[in-house]
């Protein structure tokens, strides 16, 4: 073999070796990246599992607190009780945990707009109350009509429009990503986002004032647990017959531990003014001072993970029952 041929073959060998080394380096980098991704995935899964069990521990504690406090006060529920105070954040192994409990009798139950009989008196009352809530939140009349009708059509079992502004299956099937109306009760307030007209802005406006009690189609209001910053709830309950000042007065006049019973609420001047004026207040039968339904919002930070868990509870006859659980991501500050 000539010297020139030898040098050429040697050059090819060196290039081949370099290519093999480069290929191995690339494969090694890919394997290292995949390994890091797998390790991160396993760590994230472990964080989520640990956060879940922190949520379950918070739920168990809340159930016990509610049982003890409501038993001591014979079911009487008000904002001076410990459950009404936001708790935490408290340090736990690997992170922090906080919780907030909401009385589901201090917000409008969206499921009260369900009916199989449009002439039902309870349904007509709930419809008037919801319209009054939208009006109190300064939603214009046209939008309020549309929001009310599309929500009713989403809940009811028939395929007929509640009004010309309602929406049934054909309206949802014509969307870019088609689906059908649920024709069933809501399980969580976030389901509103699926209903026509309930865009992000409307949802964020309504969210502090509305709630969902699974399987319950009536709205019982506990005036003792309505926030002082939400007189619109009281205005809605009385179908707009109380103005803002009267609604604020009814809340402000509450004793520190709340009204002792419904009769004490009936005797308030704001209510007596309506009654003496000849107004029929059928909604007074839906007042209560003993709440049964509550929602826990647990906020857990574990490692790099932020975890939100929602538990809806029913406290009745000395027992606590979980009606619904759901997980959420980032919760916008209210």
C-alpha cells in the first residue's frame, strides 16, 4: 500500500471514530434529558400525591370542627364561629396548607333554577331572584334575560327553549367544538363556563355570589353568614324589593352571634316596611339560621406544586357527608 493510500485510509478511520463519538455523545445527552424528565415526572407525581393527602387531612379536620361547633350551638350557624375564619397557612412537612370554609346558604344556589314544570311557584321565585341578583350586579336587562334563559335550558330536561334568548342542543352543536346541553343539575359552579353567555368576565363577576349544592333544587338563605361586602345577595333574595341601603342595614343589624331565629329576622324594620306595604314575601319561608351545606377550599403548597382542593360537605343529624370533591389549579384572588 502506498503512503498516500495509507494516509487516506487512516483519515477515514479517524473521521469514522469521531462520528461514532459524536453519535454516542448525542445519544448520551438525549438519554440524560429523558432521565431528568422522568425524575421530574416522578417527583411531580409524588408532590401531587402528598398534597392530596394534606387536602384529605384538612377535610377530616373541617368535618370535625363543623360537627362540634354546630352541635354546641344546636345547628345555629353564624360568622362568629371558628369555621368562618380563614385558617393558615400552616407549615407541614414539605410545604404549607391553608383552608377557607364557605357556607353554601350564603350564596345563590344555581340548581334552584331547575324545574320540570315552568309554572312551579318555587321555580318562578328562583328565576325572579336570579334576575334580581344580575340586576344588583349591574348586568343590563338584555344580558340578564339571556344568562337566565341559557342557564335554565342547560338545567332542564326538555329540548325546548325557555325563551327566544335560550340555548339548547342545536346552539351548542353548531360551535367550533360541538357538545350538547347537560340537561341536568350542576355539580360545581365552574360548569357555568360551558353555558352560552357565561364568558370569563361574567363568570368572575358571578363567582363570589353563586354556588352549587349538588342534588338540591331550592335556595335557603342564612342571613347570619352573608358577608357584609355582599348585600347584593340579600337584594336578590327579596327579588330586588330591598334597595342597597336596606340590604346593608339588614346585615349590619345582625347581633354578633347572628339572628337567633327566623322570627327575629321577620321583625326587622326593613322586612316590616315591605310587609306593611302589602308586599307578599313568600321567600321568608326560605330563610334559615341553621346551615347544612358547606364548601372547603384547601390550598396546599408542597415542593414546587400549588394544589387546590374543593370539598362540599353536608352536616346533618350529627354526621358529616362529603357530597362532592374536585381539584383546581390556580385560583384567582378575589
